[in-house]
C-alpha cells in the first residue's frame, strides 16, 4: 500500500489544534490600496484620458471591473514596498460581478473559506468529505454560480433551500459577469478571495472538477502552519519551464500561438530567465488548488497574478512563474503532485461551458 504524501493530523489532534492567527512571517508589504475609478480620476486621469482608456480597452480585456492598468502601472505594481497601490478588480461600481446584500453579509462572517465556482452551466457540485466534526462550524464552503449554472442544476433537481445551501455548499449567484471569456470570470473567485471575503484569515481554492476530501483545518496545519508558509500550491507534474508550458498550451489549443507569443515576448523583454527553478522553487505550478493565508503579502501576489491573466492569456499557469520571479514572495510551499492527489478526488469536467452572451448576463455588462 502506498504511503500518503499529505501528512494530516489525526481527527483528535485537529480538534485540539490551537487556531493560528497568522504565520508571523515578516513580509515587506504591510498595506494594500486597491485602485478604484474615483482614485484614478481624481489623481491622474482627466476625463479625456479616461475616454481614451475606454477606447483603447476595446483591444484588451481591461474593463470597468479590472480598471485600465497602464504599462507603467504594471511595472509599478511589481515593486515591493510597505504600502502598495494596485489594480485588483472591483475597480468601479459599474464593473459587474454583483452579489446580493444577503450573500455579502454571509461572506463577511467567514474566517476560513473553501471556495469553488462554475459559470456558464459548467461542472456539477461535488460535496466535500473528510471533515472533522469540530471543523464544520469553523469553515465556510462557498460555490459561486451564475444564472446559467443555477438553472442547469435546478433542471437536474439540485435545488437550494431557503438557506441557499446545497449540502455543505453555500450557493452564491453572481450577476453581471464582467468578461465574455468564462475562464476569465472564474479567475475572480479563484484569485481575488481577499476582495470577496474581507474578514477571512485563510482560504482554500478548489477547481470545480475536484471533490475536496480532507479536513480544511488539517490542511491549513499541514501545508501552512507546520512549514511556516503563507501560500501553498502544487508543483506542475509534467513540465518545469515557462517556455515549454507556452508550447504545450498552443499544442493543446488552450490559447492561440499569437496570444502566447505576445505574453512570452514580453516576459523575455522583462528578463524572465529560462530556468526550471526560481528563488529555489520549481518554476511551474499546477494551480487547481491554492491554500493561503490572506495577508497583504499574498494578496499583493494574487492581485499581480490576476492582472497578468487579464492582460495576457487566461492560462494562469503561464503567468505564475513570472509573478513568482518578479515578487520573490517568501513563505511559498510548493507541494508535490502526490500531495495534490491526496487532497482531492479528480472527477473531471462534466459538461461544456456555455459562452457568455447578452441573454445570460442577467443584464448588460460594462
């Protein structure tokens, strides 16, 4: 019998675990200021310049949700200071990704959150297993859906009750998704957990193709607290190099050759090395599970990463090494592939995602 890679404490030990209030890791970044349309207009964008940016954005995916990050602002966002000012979604009240007041109130109660999403009628919702009884009241399980996924699931008899729950999952239906590309819409709950759950201390992201099968508090202890880490992500199982990853993305038709070339050309110009390891870590990650403490340090990392997938391709595994290289964030635990397999059951994607159209955005998007 194979020995498990993930060494989780026994249920009794998890019950007796003293909840960590932080890693104590002394990161440089202490405070983040999130850019908004009010800030940018008042500080350095004239009305004429704002009009120009909106027109220019037609050729990009920047919009009123992301803000219109300029090339100098991109460069500035990678500077690590005690206070950083960055674009990080939710730029304008008119930018979309609208959540009901009841759901916002619920999300503010979460201290530890396990989250997933399915937009465009995508995957089924797999119920988590393996929780210790003492953890159940301490963890929020949140699934972000849009109206298309909700109607698809309801048609199959999967209904939310008065408490908006399906099993252990709280279903949060998002209106006015800001991107036509559903993969990009999915990056919002994946990467911007700290914007959605402002009171949370820890988050575990699980892609919708997986069933999470471990106790969340036990996972935090194993992957963060025990190793004095603030961010844990799986190593890539097949490739080690960002440029090889680019070739694989094109070969698998997950992005066009032109899109990938634009991104990798920029990275080469920025001096991105052709290395298998960066700052002592494996250069490539498999980003279907992300475990992190929500600190200014990791939040800065995720903001920068999100902006890269908006500016370039939606393939977050292509931009992760670049952000890792630029920010050199301490406290990263890149765990082996076998640990990822111990965390989840891989049940696969169940249906093809429907592209976003005017009729399923719930109202017009910006």
